[in-house]
C-alpha cells in the first residue's frame, strides 16, 4: 500500500474519531440537561422512593444474577470457541494468499454517515416524551437502537419510554422489564436503571393484586 494512502487513511480515522468524540460529549451533556429538567415538570414521572436497604438488596441480587450469567456465558464461549477452531482448521485453505485490505474504513464510514441520523432520532424521541406520546417516542428510540445497538443512551431512553407506556397505558411492560434487566447486567450500579426495575416490579405486583381481587369478587 502506498505510504501516502496509508497516511490518508490514518488521518481519516483520526478525524472521524475526533468528530465522534465531540458528538458523544455533546450528547452526554444534552442528556444531563434534558432528563432532569424536562421530566421533572411532570409530577407523574417521579420514581417511587426506595430505601437504602431495599437498594442494597436489589444490587446484591443483581450481582448474583450477573455472576451466574457470566459463568454460563464463559462456559458457552469456551465451547463455541473450540467448535469454531475445529471448523476453521478443517475448512481454511492456508495455501491461498490473503488480500490485504485497509482496516477500519467501513466502521468509520458507518459512524460518520449515521451519527447525524442517530442524533435526530434521539432528539425527536425526547420531544415526543415531553408531549407524552409514548408510542412515538418508543418508535424513534427503537430506530436509534437499531443504528447503534450498544448505545446506553438510546437503550436507556427506550426503557424509560417503555416504563411510561406501561404506567399510563398498561402497555410495553414486558419489553421494558426485559430491556432494563439486560442493561443492569452491564450497569449494575446505575441508580436510574434500579429505579426502573423497581417501577416495573411494582407495576407487576399491582397487576397481580388486581387479578386476585377480581377472582375473589367473581367467586
């Protein structure tokens, strides 16, 4: 590969990385501004009070669950790695020379081409949240998650929109609870996620209580 072309590629990667870092910093700053100030305007959005003892118990259960999951995942990963290695050894033709291709270009292009759309989807979803249009907000956040599945910002907002839809329309409760559990595996000490977990659990308990009351009345 010509030296000039290699230098151009490295410069492109540095430029795109710098843009992504600035954008990420902007989004984090925006997140801090949007959620505390915006959602506090609606009293119904307040999370239930949870004592320190309850929080400690929840965190302990989450850590135990994570430890079990990690053990299972490690066992599965080792098994799959051995199988993959066997398949590769038996299938790869080592006599065929490999073509050297520039690394990182496709990832950088994807980031630069989609970061603006991602920002638009997040902003639009936030606006729908402010208007209490939960379904519209969910749709926008789901699109953002499809673009960047590992984005905590998009996934947390989606879980929050599920929570509001569950609380006020009795919909999306299962999706919200599952997504919250998934996020807690990677962020077990995140207080916002713990509050979401408590909110979904209380909603579930409330449903169960109502069902039992209805059964008793029918008898």
